[in-house]
């Protein structure tokens, strides 16, 4: 077997296949379908400083080659996670990474600081696609200044591996990535969902309760691949690629574009064991092509 271990900053993954936040719950929900300890890393659902109810229903819609969602970060808050979820996760032999969201740099930093205290959570992923309440609702991740402000605040209070998840709804994503790197990000992950919309033509109104939502699934893969390729050339920190990955072939494309690891999201809804199938497919491809390690193909485009 080829060596599949990779490093994201100080974090070593046993293999480069992770789950994307919001598509795998806390991991526990999938324990009957897939051996959790065989997944390289599990990024749990978005977590905020305080509990959030999320958006009204309907908040999911199927589209051609993908899905739209406007769930709205529904969760019970970081303290609930620490008290009730973390004890169930801490002894499972894989890395659990918490996706952190907020409405101000201070919110992000305080949430991250509370997670920093959890010994068996070795990393966080910052979701900077959240609206900045002080700037009229524009997402932090759409400007270099907004992204940098969150990363700087969190880096001051969080001391483990810091991954920043980038929004694709920008003009120059490489500039955003460099701004995050400059403020101390250990890695960037991309892409988050693209903004989209669906309309019910009989009711003459949007399908989703808040009109727009995030598009994910195979439809976004070409955009994600292009952005990963651009960012990998622009920064000196590891890039985690995601967006429409369903197979080992998809994953290998992301590695060749420069990703060190990948995340699988929407495909988990179709096949809860897809992560292990993709891992095995990567290994088979490497063996077939005489590669000793997945490192041999990272950035090989």
C-alpha cells in the first residue's frame, strides 16, 4: 500500500480524506455506516459561541447535479458541544475538527478559545463566509480586510492547527488566501458553497425560505478545482480541497491541482461510506501508477 498520511500544519492525518462540515453531523450519526476511525479527519457541523435556531423551513432544495441549503448554522452553541458532544468523540481514534462560525471577530475568538481547551480537538476550521454584522451583512470572507480581522483575532487566542475555509463568492480568492496566511493561518480549505437560488414557478416564489442558499455537489467541482489550483500557487501553507468530490478520480484531480488533503460533503448524503471508498480508490490508483506516497502527486499538474 502507498503511504497516505499527510500533514496540515502540525496536524498529521492518517489519510487525506476528511468530511466537510455540515454534511456529516458530529460523526456519531454515521457510526453505523462507516468505521469513523478510518476517516482521516471529521469536521463537525458549524459551531457558534451561542445557540442558533437556524433559518425557517424549507431550507434545502435539490438541483441538477447538486443541492441548495440555507440551514443557517443551527447548533446548540460551543458550551453544549464541550459538555455533551465532545465526551462522546474524544476516545474515537481519528481527528475531530470543529468548524467555527461567528458574527464578529470577538465571537470567533471566544468560541475558538473554548475549543482550544478541549485536549482531543487538535484543529478548528474557521467559516469566514458568515455575515459581518458591523459591515452591513457582507461576509467576512469576501474582503482581505474582513478575512484578516477574523484570523488575527482567533490566532491570538487559539494555539492549535488553524484552517480557514474560504468563500468562492469573491473576485480574487488567492488574495483572500494570502491575507489569511499573513495573519497566521496554518492552512486554507476551499471552496465553501456558491450562492444560488431556486424558484417554485407555481407559487411564484423562491423555494428556500430566505430566497438564496449555498450550492454544493458535483455542479461546483470545476469552480472548486480552479480555485484550489490558483490558491495552491499563491500560498506556502497546505491547501485542503473540497467541492463536488464523489470519487477517487475527483480527489486525485484536487491533489494534482495542489491540495494536500480533501473534504467530502454532499456525497455523504448519497453514500454514507463514500469517504472510505474514496480512500481505497486513491490507494489503488497510487499502487497502479507506482507511487510510494500520495505526496508524489500533490501539485503534480
